[in-house]
């Protein structure tokens, strides 16, 4: 099981979202931390300035994260609407 770590900026972005959106994202993040293979269709490796990071698709919102398999840590970098996140 991976440990979820939020950057302070990601935590602020998360708190600004509607309650229903927060709930959906929270469910996906819990699933990501326990069983990342279950979400493999919603996870994509990023390129360019985000190289080495991944995005998780949750409806109209995206979660940008970095995964460290050796330490079992997933760092949440950014959360936002798909129009604004990239």
C-alpha cells in the first residue's frame, strides 16, 4: 500500500473544489494507494516539463502525481479542472 503525500499547493486546490468532486477524487486516490493496477486505464505518463510524473483522470478533473515505488510514496502535485491543470 502506498502512502499519499500532498504538496501544500495541491491541498489548497483540493479544498477549493465542490464537496461531490472532492469525494470522487478522494475515492480514486484511496484506490490508487491500495491498488494502482485497478486505475491503469485512467493513468497516463506525462511528457515535457512534467516528465516523470503521471496524471489520474477523475471525470472532468485531473490529479498530477509522482510515484516512488522504492519508498511506496505517491506525491500529489496538483489537482484541478482539465482545462486549467496543464
